[in-house]
C-alpha cells in the first residue's frame, strides 16, 4: 500500500504540475525567469526527480541480475529536457507514473496474510494454582504448569494429559477429519479444540515452541521469502532497448552526415524524437491492464486473486499439491461398510438402525454422520441413555441394551479387530454384534478436476495430508492421483518440506487447501489457492487466490483464465513493440516532432489498453478450459 500511495502521489503531482503549466503558458502569457519559462522549470524539476528515482531503481534491478526497460524511460525524459521540449517530457512522465500506479493497484491487496491467523492464536489459558483456576497469558505459561482445558476450548500450548479423557478436533492442525480420542499420558497440540469433557494438562512446551505458534512462525518465514518473478515487460527489455538505441543513434548520425551545418542540438533533437516514441509506456501498461482484466474475469468466476503476479505464476504451474480433508473431500463422513460377525442373527440394516438410535443425541462427528446416513424411519426411541466420555454410549432400544463406541467399551473380552478406517463397534445385550466403518466422502467433481488439470498441462499432482496412509490412498485412488504422489501422516512443517522438495523442472508449484494447517503450505508454494467458502479464514488470508464457492472445479477455471490472460498480455506487448518500432523508423526521418511523438505514444497506449481488455473475455480454447473430451 505504501508503494501504491507513493506512485499515486507521483502521478497526481505531475498531473497537477501539468495543469499549472498549462495555465501559465496559455492563460498567463508564459511568464519566464531568466529567460526560462516557469512551466518548463516546474516540469523539468519533477522530471529530474523522476529520472534520479528511476536511475536508482534501475541500478537495483541490475544488481539483482535483471535488465529492465527503465533505461529507455530515463533517456526519453532526459533527452526531451535537454532539447527544451518540456511538454513532451510531461507527456512521458504522465504515462510512466500512471503505468506504475496501475501496476501497483493490481497487487495492493496482497498484504493481509497473517491478520486472521494471528487473531485466532491462543492468548489466554486457565492455569491451575493450588486447585484454583487463574487466567494467565499463554506466553506466561512455563513447562510443568498445570492447565485446565474446558469443553469446547482451544488447547493453549503443547502438553500432556494428566487427568481426564476427551476427544480433540485436530483438523486445523493435521487435516485429520475425525476428532482424536485422548487419555491420560497422551500428548495435546496447541490449537486443537477440546470435545465434551474437561481435562487437565501438564505443559510440555513453551508457547513459542508449541504447534500452533510454530505455524504462525512458518507463515511469517514463508512470507519473508517470496518467490521472485521477473516483470513480464522486462523479458523484452534487452532486445527492445538495443533496437531502439540503434535506431536513435543512427538517426543522430544520419542527421550529422546529411546536415553537417546544423549544430549538435539539432542532431541530438533527432535522437530525442526517436527516444520519445521509444518510451516503454506501452510495455509498462500492457501487462498491468491485462492483469487487472484477468483478475476481473477471475472475480466473475468467484475467484479472488490478490496480485497480477499470481496469474503469471499460475499460468506456468506444472505441479499441483492438494490437501485432502475439505479440499479433495467434503469433510463429511459417510458410512463405508456395515460388518457383521459370522452367523449373525440380525441384518446390517438392523445393526445400523440400533446404533443410530443410540447415537441420535450425541454431538460427536461420528455420531452425527451415522444418524445422518440412516433412514429416519429406522431411528427408534432410546431410553436409559448413558455416555462414557471418550469411550462410547449405551442405551435401551426395543428392550435391548445397545452399546456403541470403542471395542474395549462395547465388548472388553473380544479379540482385537484391526480396521484400516474410522469405525464404531456395536454390542447387543453385551454380545458383540458387528461394526460400522466410515470414510470421508470425496467431492463429486474431484476426479474430473484432476483429469482436467492434467489436460491443461499440469505434470504432477500431489496429495498432502495429515490423515492415515490407508485413508489417503483410498481417496487418491478415487480422485485419480498416483499412489507415488500421496504424502500422508504429515504435520504442517512436513507439508512445506514436501513442497520445497519438488524438482526445479516441475515448478512452479500451486498448493490448494482450506484449513489453518494449510496456511504455511499456501505461503511456501509459488501459488497458494484457498477453498475459502467453508475453510479457515487464516488459509484464505495466506493464499494468493481464494475460491469463494465450495467448488473445487474452480481450480480449473483459475488455470484457464490465467493462461488466457498471459496469452493476451504477451500478444499485447509484442504488438506494442512492433508498432513502436515502426513509429521509431518514421521518427528516424525527423518528420515527427517530439511533442507529436508523445501524442503518438498516447495512441499506442490506447491500442495497448484496448487489446489488454481482451483478457476480460472468457477463454475459448478447449485445451485451456479443459473441457475437451
């Protein structure tokens, strides 16, 4: 925002100077000081300031190993001031400052990455001192302190349970879709949410070293090291600069050879005339206008892009990394299998009916998923309902004692059953009756989205998840992601490392996610895309682009629009260069005065803008949209 304000200040200053100069020249008789017109002095002063500013920026660009078009702009401004054509200098300054302001406006909304994440970071903890609760700041907690974690509250720092049992929602940290049951001796991660029972925890890590606070630090670290992408216009800078200088110098030499009687100023004027039309204004304007147009097209497709640079990187992305829970999947559990023991006396439907009847009053995610997946007509009244925290529930249905929960709760003497997915076990009248497994439901359009990305030129598609390998492999198979590209059981830092390990020939990398745990990964990737409709605000703030509707296929639209935008921008720049070089050749003859050369530059600028606005149109190339069959 500071840079945007500075460039806007420059633009409005030179605009104001032009108004004052026009009043002095055309209404006040062009007053002079020491033979110099006051209007020219005003413009020249600002022109010298701009030339020095641009020279400093050009030196910084060269030090970074890049070559920009600033040298032509500096030469154009200085040469017009030397020959005394201050109105031509003013026209060039208007276009330079206006182009910079427009470019900065397109990227001015990319400074909010950490606001929400920092706001949601745990701040207050309930410390137990001699059996009494004392509210303290999280930063004041020390290793060994005892903290009470109330139901529904956030774990303030990393610790170990010393009293009580409960389930904890760690989805914002690990991406695991199902709350994890914790008992005495188990570790707790800061940022996880307690379920229905209070527990006491011993602090094992200070706030600065705890999981959630580490995520904040990771986001800051990733933000401090953004990927460096060269401005699009700079890629054409070297050949355009060389050609323009050759034409300008040739024009000056030709003037000196054909008209040797004229003074140096007349010969230099020919050079200045070429440099005015060689001003890189069209190059500086083409990309920003195309970017803004592309961002507008994204917005119409319910995708918010925070900078024009994002479009450029996204158009060249070769690797996509997806979070699983809530991104490739709906983050809603559905029944996978109802498993009965051999020689069971009841049907699968009856087992599901009894289990759902007992679970109908529970708020646990598995219970609500079970009830939601069961026909309402099969859910019966339950009496004598009892809940054993972190173990299960029991109740009487149709005169039968039904227990639902962990195997150790429903039938302690039963031999261990290994299940590769989330499951609840059921007993009837204290006799094992079977179990029900659940899976996180994949989005209906996930497979087609992955297939379209491959058709759009994406070489590698990875899944990064904190969930178990068996669960991740099953989702990947349905989604069409190769088993070798699945990375499971990952914590946030490991997700970042997986992104950093992508080979150079498979970059840029785009990351798509929706949770707090995805925030550092979104920042570490070359392009971060957040599913912002239902996802965490922190992920949206950390992303370069946010999909505002709950539709993963919008990722395809984002890629298609970015490719279309960049194609328009490149065609626009090349067209502008061709027109400018043609005008330079005409200026070579000396028939275009500097001021009228600046006017022609305005015409070229107008053509450039009109061409760039084509980026607002929808891409129609089947290979870009991914709609071809």
